[in-house]
């Protein structure tokens, strides 16, 4: 496939490295060939870089398998997931999943990406419902001094800011992209 035909979300292989396209910009000037500037994420390392390739350059488009799996528990150095249809369990090392661990509640669902039997990582849903385990009680009329929000610690250990009316024990929706409070669950 020609590099100019890539679209955000595509997976491709180039120089024995597997990439996911984040963004692509095609630049054509009068006297030069079109240049594709592709912002990519190295799927195995997570590093984000920009590749510049001329329009005649070919890459190998690859198909990544996506499977819905349920998070079961933290196994010490691994995280354990289960396929809800076959009950097959998969253990993934915690290294490289530190950010995602803040959004993984037991029995929550994620999408696991795999390429040729190699597990590449997990995709979180856009929002997750998590219970608040610690937060200071809200005081009526105290919205001027701290901007109307307070610190709260979720069941996963993630620390976020929530509105003053939220109390310990409530479930809240958290945006997994920004890591911020969205609404009550």
C-alpha cells in the first residue's frame, strides 16, 4: 500500500517495525514529489514519532485482531483477563500498562489488540464507572476557595478532582483519555 493512502487508526509495518497511524499530513510543493508526514505510535514500545516518506514509498498494511475481554484481577506482576465466551484467561505483564491500571476495575471490559498471536496492548472504553474510596466531605458554600472541586481517590488508586457534592462510596464516570471526572454513574 502506498504511504499516502494511510488513514488514522491504520496499522502498518515498515522496516520490521509495527506502527499505528495517529495522524497524516500530505504536503505537495510545485517542484517536489508529495511528502507524507505520518505521526505514528510504535505499537511495541509506545513511542510516538513522525515519519516522512515520499509518495512512491510502499508500506505493508497489517490486520490487528481486537478481542473484548474482561479484567479479572491483579496477579502481582501481571494483570489477568478472561474471554467471556471461551473463559480462556490471558496474563499481561504490568510493565507498559501503568496508566491503564488506574482505570481497570474488576469485571470491567477492555479490548485486547493482538497481531500474529502477539498481544500488543489494551484499549480502554471511553469512560469507566469507578467507586470513590476516599474523599474529604464537601462543605456547603465553600466553592470560592477551591474552585468547586476536591480531591478523591478511586477504587483503583487513581486520584482525580470531583465536584464538592460527590461523597465517599459513590460511583462516578471517569474519562479514560483525560483522566478527569465526567459525571455520576
